[in-house]
């Protein structure tokens, strides 16, 4: 054989092999669940990007959570991950808990007004000016901040600031101390810091020590090592600080001490055994955004979606300029079709129809997002596309009222937390 034919044969062979390595065709039209959601959205007259919560799935998740906790600990609802008053109300009713963890000053005011029976713990230390704004905006009523609101403080400096504020406002304040039990996101890191803070709180006529918060999501997220080991190490640190504080306070150790730990990724790590805390916090697992698709949450179900209308449906893929769209779709059958959606670029990933993908060559858009799919996907303009939020705390706030889905219909609209503009 001549050398030239050998080379040509080689090239043809490589091309043939390359062709065989093309991605396989995926994709399908909406499964019945998403068809039902689509019908419900149409019947409710919705026609813009919407955040949807499946009420039955939400209730199922609350029951799953309460089944694991099984009365061994109190349950505190992480409100930032469920940022809507009626959503929180549902969780409070089904779980029987009035304990909320909050992370944002305007939301504390809204909760104090709407849930006068709530017990509120801050999930992060707030600038003292934010605390001042809370009291300034608090309109009074049944909620008693002196007994129902627990500020989270992390350093002696912050204790001094809150002491000054409490004195200036003549306002008694409950103080919870943040512990670093291994996450290294702040909080008390040594005995000296803890003892100083406790002594300052003891010396203050207005501040009262009410307990600890030690958050430990790292125990299930570290790439190397064993989660049980990390859990036990975190709990040993937690216990150590309890012992230090009991040494300082003696008889004055609070009768109803609050010892908070946990979060969605870790709460199932405490199904069995003895632990130093008496309260577990969790929120995200009740709506289960995709970042919470974790082995420790395998028995929770997705309960929230973004639904958005398809604006345009094309039987091709075209990219402006040197049109690499044809090459892309020739290579990958999952890029045969193009859909543009109403809005996009959320912290979310396409869920249904199965097989949709963003196109990094075309780019992302918050206005009209391009999605590609195979010829097995027959979306038409005005059909719905469903995405799963990767997280709830910020994403839920971007769509106005939540559309609440239950058994084939949108049964309610739940307003989300709003930012208050007054200082
Ligand atoms: C202090 C604290 N506790 C608990 C949680 C757990 O929240 P979730 O259950 O929504 O993950 C968080 C989340 O950031 C947190 O910061």
C-alpha cells in the first residue's frame, strides 16, 4: 500500500473511532409529576419564573426529620433556608417547634411580629448596630425580646458592644456564645476567650448567658477522614467548653441552658448515642435543594423547584459569529435542539425535561437563557421547564410569592421575607 493511502486510512479510522465515542442521545419529555405541575401552573394562570413548593413533599420531609430526632433533642427551624413566614408557619405547625434560627435583622423583626410565641436564636453574630436597629424597629406586642430573643456573640469585643447597647436601651438581653467545634468559621477557640466572655456577661447587669451554639457541617464534608471521627472530635470540643463554663459559673449555669448544634447535612449523625447538646437545627433538608443530595439526607425528597416558561423552541443550535453550533450539535445529539427560557442563570440546575443543559459557548443569561436538548425533547413555547435550586436561602427570595403545589393544583401563594428599607 502506498504511504499516502496509509495516512488517509489512518485519518479515516481515527474519525470513525471519534464518531463512535460521541455522547449517547439522552432526554425525554416531562414525567407525569412534572406534567401535573405544568397543568397546575397553567390553571393558576402563572406565566413567569416561579418558585414552587410541593406541600406534601415538605410535610413528608418534616415528618422524616422529626422521626430521626425522635424526641431526643429539641428541634430548631433554620429560617434562612425557609425564608417565608407562611412556609415557616407550616413547619412550626407540623413539627410542633416554636424555635427559629435567624440570620438577618429585618427578618427578626418580621418574625417577632408574626410569631409572638417564637423562641429566636441568631445563627451568626450581628453588628451591634443591627441589634440596635432591631430594637428601634420593634413595634412592641406580645413577643418579649428579653426572654425570647438570643443574640449570638463570638468575641469579648462584641460582648462589650452589646453590654453598652443593653445598658443604653435599658434592655435585658439573652446571650448565646458561638463555639468553634472544628468548622473554623469563628466563635470561641480557647478557654481564655470563653472565660473572659462569661465573666463580662456575669458582670453586666443587662446581659444573661443562655447557652452555646456549635455548628459542625465540616464533619460530613471533609474529603478525607471519617465523618464519625470528626463528629466525635467536634463533640469532645463542645463538651470541653461546657465543662469550662460550668467551672466558671458553678450554680449559675443556666437551668434551661440552650446547647445548639447540627444542620441539615449532619443532623442524622446523631440518631443514636449520647451528645452534649440538647437542640438540633435544620432547615434546607425540608425543601431539599440539590446541594443537599447527600448520603446523610437520602430519605428526604426534593420539595422545591423553579418553574419557568419556554419562550422559543428551535430545531437547531446556532451560535453567533463562527457558528460552532452545527459542530456542537453534530458531535453531541443532546445539543440538537435549542430552547430559550423566561429568565435564567439562577443558582439552579435543569431538572425536567430530563437531559437539558446550558451552553457555555453561547453563555448564560438572566434574561433569556439558552438550554439545549436532544430530539427526544419536544418543548414548545409556553411549556414549562423545571429547575432545582442548588440552595434555598437566596434563591427562594428571587421570585416573589412562592407557588404552593398540592395534589394537582396551586393551592396558595406564600410571600417571601422582604427587606425592610427603614434603618
Ligand atoms: C449556625 C447554623 N446552624 C445550622 C445551619 C443549618 O442550616 P441548613 O439546615 O439549612 O443547612 C446553618 C447553615 O448555614 C448555620 O449557619
